[in-house]
C-alpha cells in the first residue's frame, strides 16, 4: 500500500515582538504605551521573558487598523 503525503496547513507561527513592531511600523516605546492603554495585538510572555504574537492575531489587528 502506497502512502501519499498529506499537505499540512502552515502553523499559526509565533512572531517575536521586534518583527511585529517592524511590520506595524512603531517603536517599542509606542508599543508599551499602547499596551498600558489596552490597545494593540494580544501577546504571550515566554518563560524567558520574551514576548510573542501569533500571526493570525497580528493580521486581525492590522485589518482592524485598516477599517478604522
């Protein structure tokens, strides 16, 4: 019996905060100001203290910015 390779959809990757800031086009200070005000994409803090954002969450946030 031959096995056929199944294509898997790309995983919803976790992006480092530096990549997210570059894509949005803001500084780290602006991000933290937004975060204190409850604005911006949802982040997850890793055990080492680094912040990550899911690609799908970032895309939804950017789409929301475009419609506003």
